[in-house]
C-alpha cells in the first residue's frame, strides 16, 4: 500500500469521525468540562500516598496538601538527604513532637511523653545507625520550623537517626489520613 493511499484512508476516517466527535461534545461537553475541573481541583489539594515499608500499620493514605498536622497525626514530607533514597522521595511518618515540645534523649533512645523509641545500633541492611546529632543528651526542645517524626516499626527510618534527623517545615507536604 502506498503512502498516498494510507494518507487518503486516514483523511477519510477523520471525515467520518469528526461529525461524531462534534455531536458528542455538543451533548456531553459541559459534563466533560465539569469532570476536568473537578479532577484539577482534586489534584491541587489531594494526593494518594502508598507506604512501601512496615514502618506504619497502614499502606494507603489520602494526603491533604498543606493541612496542619496535629501531634500523633500522620505527616508527609519529602526526603532531601541524598543516599539511600533519591531527593524528592515522599515519606509518611507519625508526627511525635512539634516546635516547642520536649524530646528526651538517653543514648540511642528517645522519649516523647509516654512514647519510647529505642534506637538501634544497625539497620536492617547492616549499616551502622547514628543517633540524631541535632538533639543533645537529656531534655531537648524542638526548634521552630522542625518536627520529630517516628514510625511504629522498630527499624523505622525516622528522627531517631542522623540519616533523617528532624524534618524541616519547608519539606512538609501535608497531613495524611489512613485509608487502609
């Protein structure tokens, strides 16, 4: 089949399809515009986050962008610390302490009110883990614009360790609500 014949068939198909498309858009155009506007509004305010590790008890979260996160709520933030994750990787953790709240460090362990987070010597990969160097031994007050986050799993990568440390306000995406 020649290129001219193929081109001719494509033009003919367009001529038969175009009137059907125009008729459809006249009948359903408003519905399509409303659907597109709704999707844009949802995309501007919400995301779905999937937890790929056992650090928290839930796997799927609805993220409300820009929402304030209460203590013990789920906070979503981006990673900007280099290896082992690419910059921009999204994390979901539990917010354990905000600016002005107290965290007690005793060696590798951290105490936030009734919550005890025991620091591990080595991670699951065998890599040595170093305690959070931003917090000194004893009672610490979380500085403005920072958050102490944690996971429920014993090996969760969280604010106990230098690898993550305290989370910066500028890295916070919003509040996560567990779906399942």
